[in-house]
C-alpha cells in the first residue's frame, strides 16, 4: 500500500469511527461546507507557496492532498476511481478553452 493509500484509509476509518479530539473527525462533523472551505484555503496556500520555496510547496501540497482525500471520502469517491480516471487520460488529447489541444498526461 502506498502512503497516499494509507492516508486515505486512515481518513476513511476516521469517518466510520470518529475519535474525540481528532481533526479529521472534526471536519466530518462540520460537514461538506467546512471541508470545501479547507480545500479552497489549502489550494490557495499551494499557489502562494509555489512562488516561495520548495519546502513550503511540499508542505502545503501535503496539506491540500490530505484535505482533498477528506473531500473524496465525504463524497464516497475512492482512490481506485481516481486512478482509473487518470489511467484513462494517459496519452489522450483534450480540448481546452482556447481550442488548442494538449496532452493531459
């Protein structure tokens, strides 16, 4: 099992078995709006960190991925579903808003 898979499983376990004092349990208790707010905040912090140094970027990206995993668990989306979607995109071309094509992956 990869580290992202382990983190996802731990988050899933926390949703199914809330633990008092757990930040993850707190997020699930507060609900989707709180989770979405945190995802937005962390995404912004990643953008800012990208302008600064690599250590900060790594830290903020880890925070964003954690909060994205909380969102996925909340919405019932599995990592397998994400992996399947990403695998389906490998080597495919996609239309983007300005009508140019790009390689997605």
